[in-house]
C-alpha cells in the first residue's frame, strides 16, 4: 500500500545529471535527468512506442531520445520527434511528474499533479544549513517501507540491535517516554537522565561522566522521520530546555517505496557543533551507517518471514504506541485517497 498524494525523495541531487537515471518509485518506472539549464525533469520511464525504458536512451539538448527507434520526448513528456515521419500524433505523450530540488534531494510528487504543492515538502533544512555540518547517504532495502518507519518510531531497539554503537540498556530501563499525536504527525519523546553515554556519544562528545540524553522523534506521513538526539552532562539543564556542553544532532530519514517489498532509504546526519569540520561529519555518518546496516539486516529478515507467512498474528507491546498511532494515520490517509479515487467513478 502506498500513499500517492505525497512528496517523496526520488534521488540525491548529485545522482541526477545529463545521463538519464532510471528508478522505480511506488511501482512506477521513472526516469530523471537535468535540462541544459540544470532543472530536473522526471518522466515515465517507458517509451510510448514499444515500452523500452527511456533511461536506456540519451539526451539531445533538453529532449530525451529512446534507445530503440529514436523517438524523442520533451521535458513535459510530449513526443516531439518520430524518425521517418513528419506527423507526431498529439496523443503521443508520457507522464511527467512534478519535481522540486530542495535540501540536496530531488523531490517528486507521485499522485494527482493538481495537488502538488511545494509548501507541503517536509522541512529538512539541517541538510543545507551553514550552521550545521551534514552528510547524506542512501541504502537500498529489500523490505516494505513501513518496517523502517516502525523501527525509527521505536528506539528501544537501540539497546539490542545497536548495543555496540549507539545503544545501551539505559535506553530501555531508565527512559521516560511521551507520545503525542496530531492529525498528521506523531512525536515520541524519550529522556534518559543521569545514565552512561553510549559508545558513539563518548566518541563524538568525549563524555566521561553520566549524561542526560534525549531522543525526540518526529514522524510525518508517509515515511519522514526526523530525530532530534543528543546529550549533555547530567545536571546542566537539558530536560528544562538548556542544551549546553554536550552534543546535538539530527538524524534525518526519508523512505520512498520502490515496490511493496523493497524501498529506497534516503537519510542524512547533521551536527550542530563544529559545523565546518568535514572529518567530524564523515565520522558521524560512518558511525550511523554502521548502525543502519544492522537495521537493514533486521528489515530484510522480517520481510522474508512476512512473505512466507501472510498476515501472521502479532503482539503489540508498550513500546509500540508511536508505531501504532502512525500506522492508524497512514491507514486513514490511504482510505481517504481510495475514496477520492472512487468518488468520480461512482458519479459516472
Ligand atoms: S521503443 Fe522507443 S522508439 Fe521504439
Ligand atoms: Fe536502528
């Protein structure tokens, strides 16, 4: 199940250039390229003639030429040239998707183009804010996209999946947790006060004494999860809103379904201290990437079981509160989308 009427991250900005890039998004083949003036185009990756992916073709100025028999399409998806004939039928057109380049990512709207409002793009400004140091990365994951949302909304797994990197048992045993929900958002706040810092935090912040650590998870549909995480020495006032003498980061995730069973996992890590220190940005990205590979092993193993055993009964625990709220919102939005599609048909 996918929500179509949403912006999604389709690519990192540096992936899209003058060589067509083909990528499947929400079960639809899409081809992206840059026009000569640098603007990004996203079209259906299928030639009208005999269905070859246009990403196998090449650019002629701003036009994309099919590799097979040379049909050419403009940036709006209109066929503008058919070799060997003067007449191009007006119906020769493929789908063009609205795209916006923002925060070093290329965003695409997969649903009704009339609803594509760039103001609805979720804020990821930390990725290109000069007051923050940041790096982005990408993982291809062989699992349904919702397994990643579940994972990021329940960080108790850090104590088990990531015990050698970003986790420790204090995360589960000493945490105070609050879950809040709006019509289209869920926030999970965890405070772990007066506890030892985990290995990555010791490496990044040089902590030798206990810390007050926070994890504030903000989810927006379908799969945007922004984590505000950090720690300060215990007793310096972080729980009351005073963040001094410690470290503060944003872990920024945007998951885009590829198929029902695979997804594109775009993510970045930003840090507020020493913003110009590229080596620090690289180190943090490397540490988190190591942890994320531990997560990917979990997602892909879950997915295998879910494909073998359809709809198995499952147990919910207290830690799932945020996960359940988010799933309810997604189900409601999906039902709304389906109802909106069916309404005009019913009226016919
Ligand atoms: S399949 Fe594209 S031109 Fe024939
Ligand atoms: Fe994880």
